[in-house]
C-alpha cells in the first residue's frame, strides 16, 4: 500500500504542477531547512499567495501532500483513497497558490534526485548549510554535500541556486558550475546578500534579532521578532536572496521579516521558573547548530550560564568528533553548569574531563530523569540553553522549567498525543 500510495501521489503531484505552474522553491540543508522555509513564506507572502510545507513534510510522502494541499491521512486506507480523490478534483478545478515552498530532506543518497523527479526543475534551489548532521547513511561529509548540492543542479535554465557563502563547499561548487545562476547569502564571507551588525534587541519587551541586510550597495535594517542567533539570521538572508530574485525590494523584504517567527524549538527565548531565562532549541541538534546556540547563550546570559544538552544523533563516523567539538565550545563559552542526557552525551562529559573543565557536569540516561535535577539547580538570574536531537526529547526538560507550562502546547515541539505518549 505504501509503495502504491507513493506512486499515485507522484503522478498527482506532477499533474498539479503541470496544470498550475507555480513558482517552485526547494529548500534543503543539514540544518535550517524549516526555519528558512518559514522565513520564505513570511517574506514572499507579503506580495504573493504562498503554500509551504507543513512542519517537516519533506520526504516522498510529505512533499507530494504539500503540493496537493493535503494533510497526511495516516494509516487508514479509506482516508488515503479520499485524499487521492480530493486531490484530483482540486487539480481539475481548484485555485492554486502562486508560490510553492518545498522542504526537501535527504536521509540517504538519491533522495533529492527522487524528489526532483516529482517536482521537475526548480525555479529556486536553496541550500542552507552542509554540515555533519544526518551522516548515518553517508560515507562521508563529501558524499552528503554531493547529495545536498544535487538540489542546486536541479534548477531551470533561468532558475537560481541560492547558497550559503559561509559554507566551505560553496566555493568548490561555484568553481565547477559557472554556467548556473547562483546567488549567495552570508554573514562572514563576501556574498550577494550580506547580514551585518547582528545583535539581540528588545521591542515592547520581546527579544528579537536586529541586523542589517546589504545588497548591491544598499542597506536596510531588519528585525525578526522572537528570534535569536545566527541560524535565524541565515534563514532570513536566504529568504531575502530569493525574494530579491523574484523582484521584491529590500524595504518589502524587511517588512516581511517582521512577520517571521521562528518555529517552536528553534532558539526561542522564554521565561523560566525562579525568574530565569530558557533558550529552547530542542527541535534537533548538530555540532554546528549547537555551537551557534552556545554563542547565543553567551550573548543573552546576564547571570550564570547553564547548558542542558542531549546527544546528537545521525552523525555517523563524525559522532565522536562532533560531540568533542561541542565540549570544546562549552568550555570556551564559560558555561558553569552542564546537564548531559543520553549515551552519546557521555562523549561530551569525557572530553570536558580531559580538558579539566572547571564547571560542574551531571549526566542522565534520558530527559525524564534529568527534568527534576535541572529544576532543582536553577536559581534566579540563570540563563539555561536546552538543546538536543529529536531522539533526546529535551523539550521535556523545557516543559519542566518554563514559567508557564500551560503554554507548552503552543510553544514547544512534539506536543501532539503521539509524542506525549512516547
């Protein structure tokens, strides 16, 4: 049934795109896909009708369901049949958005190529980053880069590839693919769209990411509400790059970014118990995103700096090195109290011991056993970063220490009945 459903969805997807001919934007990367997708929707939605992937609908089922404007029907066969029928009827007579923003995941080699078969050539291909996450099914980071950059090669002759200039694979790609139309965004290395003077500021008592966008000699200020850190800046700049390609100006883009709010579990700052601050970054974790989150902790903290870190999954051969990298950053940032969760997090603990870390380190086998110890250790003025891979379930720790747990369903990741039961 699963294979048959995928085939039928594929046919319906191609029919919908052939009939309605929307501007199709694909987004992939090791980190930042969902944030970038949401930033694109906020910016482009100021001028165009937009449909974007729901949640992380980014595989052979999620992508077609997004194209067709459908929710996942679950495991019920009749629900699947109804989805197919209503999709066909919508293709024939329904209205369709002008812009389609599709998150495109890749768990193993060939996934991106398969998704491109469904969509055809893209108008815009955005590669957010190529790091060391999701390496479990790849022989090396080079193999992962080859997979991710398949998306950039999948653009129309007049399409645009949008790449992060701060990633070390971008220069090599540009050197080998000079015939493609490529625009870059970045914070450190020269790029077509640059982010400058990034800082956290407050408006009406709420924190936000304040920075300037520079393009073709022009500079405009931008403020992203509720956002913190470089990951959200990269998402905003990627969205700005695509929007410029679609004819929007910097002022429109800046205004659109005011409507972008980072998804739950992505560097969200919230009040904690005992008059503390909680940085909730529990959606997922990779070495690069954890390092950037620790930078945010340093910038935000006024009192003690505390980190509650779950293990990072799917790093493959880079598992030990990735966790050691995080340990080094923890020490560099002056974190005084560390809570570690899960077997892989022991690598962080071991590395901190080797480096004669002067802070206090506690380790727990799972997030359930860590919740109360974290709560008990907090005191007024503390700022705590909570982060880990999905499998670490670190949102349970956030729920334990957030000032208003009644807001958990609204503010935290994985609050559905399915996740709460597991």
